[in-house]
C-alpha cells in the first residue's frame, strides 16, 4: 500500500496546506486573502511561475476549501454572540435606573458595589477633591455621567425593528380616531372622508379643499 508523501492532520491537510489556509484566512494584513502571497510563504522554495499556478489551484482544493468554510462559519457564529452582547449592553443603558446608584439613605454606593447593569450605563466618572471648612479631611465630590438612554433605545429599535409595525398601526389608529371626533362622522361616511383628505393636504402643506360647490 502506497504511503502518503506528507502526513495529513485531522482536517485532511498537509503541513503546507495548513500553513497556506491559515495565512489566507487569518494571516498578516499584507498576505491575508492573497493566495499567491500565502503560497509563497507556505512553500518558499517554489518558483514564482509555479506559485502563480498552484496558489489558485490550492485555493480550490476540496480539503482547503472545506477547512476555510468551517472556519468562516465558526467566525460568523462568534460574531452572532458578540451581536447579542451588544444588544444586552444597549438594553442596560436604555433601561437603566439612576436610583440604583444610591443606597436607601440616598448616599452614593461604592463603585465596586454597583450592580452590573447600572455600571454598564455609566459613561464617565469625575472625582473632585475638596477641603472641608475645618480642613481636617478631604471631601470627594463625584460627578457621574450616564450614557444617553434615548440613543440606546433608538439603536435597539433599529436593530430589532420591534416597534415599527406596532407604531405605524397605533399612529394611524389615533389619527383616524381624532379625525372622526373632529368631523363628528366615521371615516366611512362622505364627511369623514372629506375630513381625512383635508387633514392629509394640510400635513403635506397643500391648501385644503372642501367639497366643490356648484352654483
């Protein structure tokens, strides 16, 4: 039985193929994604003409292609985890409660005693050292700045798109109810439809037109 010239690892790659694949997917910026540059580093003794041909061929090798695909999928899965972490951070800022900074007597809690969710909402802490009237001990004044809650909630809304449809339905429903109250007639009636048209033209900056009068 013929023995393989080069041993293969658990991914079915030879040492040279492994070096080539790792450089191609995660090597230094100057070679990453460049098949020719990766091949010349993995096989330094190869002539340039050989490297030009073999580099593209090696990239299409089933074992190398499968290895790169598996690493790409693993990286995407890791990116999904990081996305969840980002959403959690945004939620901690968006739903933060400033009262969590203080104890039951209204005193600022020590930094190491702050809950994780409120610590994540803190953007900056400035400490000002002052002298008291008796000049016996320094006074520490803490200025705490929280991240913008509205910005965080807007980012959450954009990422999740969870309120878009409900908001549109609610606004349309409220507008219909308001117009019905103004006109005194449901929108399904002629007067209701006229009121709706006038309100839409007003919102668009166009002159409102009532029903045409025929003399």
